[in-house]
C-alpha cells in the first residue's frame, strides 16, 4: 500500500481525466490515439502519459498509438469501475443531495442505494429517488444491503460517530467529505476529500499570477 500511495497515486488520480477524454474520442468515432495527443490534452510529457497508462496494463503500438477501446477497458478494469460498487450516503443535505443527483457516478461503477440522516424532516422522504432512512438504522441496513462503501456528507463534528456506525455495519471503504481525520480499524480504507483544499490552491495561484508571491507579498 505504501508503494502504491507514494509512486502511483498521482497517476491514479489522472486516470479519470484520461478516461473522460478517451470516451469523448470514441463517441466522435476515433479509434486510435497517439501519445502526443494525450500529452497535449493532459498538459504533461509523453513519458508521463506512457507511465500513467502502463499501470493499467494498456500497451501502445510504436509509431501508431493506443487503441482507444482497449485503453478505456484497461482503465476501467484497473479502477474496478467495470464492476458495480453499491454504496450508502449519510447526510442528505446540500452536498449529499448534489452527489446523489450526479448521474456520472454510475458510469464509474458507483451506485448509491440509499441515504441516511438524523433530521426528522428528511427521514422517510427521498432525494433523487433514494429513500432517506434514520441514521440510527445505518448498521442494520448496511448489513442487509451488503454494501462495501459509505459516503460521509455530515458536519465534521458528527463524522466520527457516522464512521463508527458504518464500520459496525460492515462497511470497509469510506469516502469522507467531512474535513476531519477519522479513526477507523486498519482494514477500513478512508479517502478524505477536502473541498477547501482545492479552493486554497486556487487562491494561491490567483495571488501568484496577480503579482504576489506565495506569501501574498508583491513579486519583484
């Protein structure tokens, strides 16, 4: 796991972007893509493209390029997006509703079966076709549905409690949108998404391009 995290994770994070572009190319009728074309789109070197695709097992033909259909299949297989992963979501507020309303997840093999919340006004209702259950029933229904993935969209102060309920329900993968580190057993995998992290990076880039250095001082 350490080797994957240190050496391959930047490539893994780029794979969905490759997949999006390749699927767009296939829909337009293109069958072959050359490394330079992908490098221009990804704004990286041709060597980086070859290394990124190599981890999926995709092989190009020298002087020709990659068969788009084959690379799409290789990426989807490597990411296990060729097999449907069923999930539950906790926190049926604005963020949770937005995630449940995103149709693109099923293209990536993710299907959100149900939502959970502690708000009596939401319990018993539905969001984008998913019924909202009382979060107290989370362990029971996770075991019944036999889901492997849980998505946390609750305020940070409630995230740890929700994670413990998920673990009690047999969930072994947590996609955490709360800005807090979770304490879970070693066999549970957590991916934390810090939305403010992207905003922080954007803010620094804007300052830099606007004539200031990374500390906000004028450049030059």
